[in-house]
């Protein structure tokens, strides 16, 4: 008897895309599925579509709840999931029929706690033929976390995103997504990799990531709350790595936070949003104080210097950028 796998699908204002998503799940060659559709207070017909699918297939459970956002919907799904393994699928995305079987086989064959594949960003259902080799790599958690925090790594977005992965359900015993936050995956997936002794990565593109203009992360331009939540995620990540005895990862994360804050402040200067800069300074002060408290004087000095001499440093940085 194959093991039960839970698929959690948050649903909100996706009536045009939801059938494609659910149909791709029902077409899976791996059949022992616990399919959880979470209608997150959707104002369109998405909830009714979920109910119609549940009437046709007994493997589907539908949760209707007041709108709480993506994290809240995922957490609701986790709470009722019965599977030994969990995966997340956004309701405007879809997967090929071998998706679950492939990730499950990878996980079992390598003895890993997480398996993941590549994703294909697309604005059309006419998908290109895959030309990249499969390239499967097994990594211990030390190695996967070092890759995770490397923002220049070509696989960084795939590592951060919660979708496109199969997790041992036990990893979520104490981990949930942060309600009311953007960049919810940035707050969460590094913890899962930390607690997973081993992860297997495949470069095979088996998650089809639909890019639409009105999606949460598909909006163009500068969004302050987006930037602030990302920086808060970095603060939490740096503190977490320090607490679990990974000081080199913590220091690297504080450096990433510093670079992001500098970039955001320059954008705020250009937009003449001086009040918003106070919030960024608050985040930097929080990080500086944590660094001082934990005895990391060199990084604390970097933060303190910027906080003390922000204007001349910003001027020098803008001049440098113009010279490049």
C-alpha cells in the first residue's frame, strides 16, 4: 500500500485558473492522495468550484474560511492534513501527471526528508520541451542551507519557495507560515531545511509557475511592505541561525540584510519617502542591538557606522553606482 500524501492548495480569486490546477492533481499517476482545497474567503466562484470537485472525488476535502491570506490558508491545510508527506501547490499553478510520483520516489530512494524539483515560469500553457539534464543532487542540511542563503545561487528562488517540494509531514510539527506577511516562504523554508537531515534536489522542471499580474508576488514596481517583510524575515533568520549554533549563516544573513536595507533606503530617497525610512532604521537598529548582544563587534560596527553616517554613505554609494 502506497503512503498517503497530502496536497494543500490555498484558493483565492482564481476561478479562471483553479480547474487547471485541480485537474492536474487528479491526473497524478500517484493515486493515494489527501487533497485539501482551502477557500480563503474568495469573493468569486472559486469556493463553489472547490465544492463541485469534492462531490466528484472523495479524496478532496474543502475548507471554507474567512480571508486570512496565503499563510493562514496553508496553515489551515496543515492542521487537517492526514498524509505522511506534504506538498503545497498554488491555485494558479499546475503540475504534470508524474509530479508527485517523481518527488516521492526521489525522497524514498535517497532517504531524504525533503525532495524538490525545478520550476518553470510561464505565461502560456504551451510549455517548451525540457532540454536541461535531470541533475539530481543529495545534500546534507549544512550544505543545503549554505546554498539557501547564497542570493547569487541560480537555484536560490527554487530553494526558498515552499511549492515544488515534498516534505515529511513531521517537519511541520512546530513550524507554520507567518500570518499577515508577504514573503511568507522567506520566514519558513530555511527552518524546514535545518530540521531535515538530508534533501534531494532535481533540476527537472516539474512545477509550472503561472505568472499573472495580480498575483501576490507578481506585482511590478516598488512595494514598501514587500521590502519591509523581507527584511523582517532576514532578521528572524539571522537570529534563528545564531540560536541553533550556525554563526556563519547568521553573519551572512546579517550582511544580506544590511545590503537590502541600503538598497531600500536609496529607493526611498529617490521617492522622497522620508517617513518610511524611519521603519528601515528601526530594523537596522534591531539588528545592531542583536549583534552587540551576541558579541559580534565587527558586524555591529558596520551597522552602527551606517546609522551614524547614513547621508554621506548614501551619497558615496549613489556616486559609485553612477560610475559603474
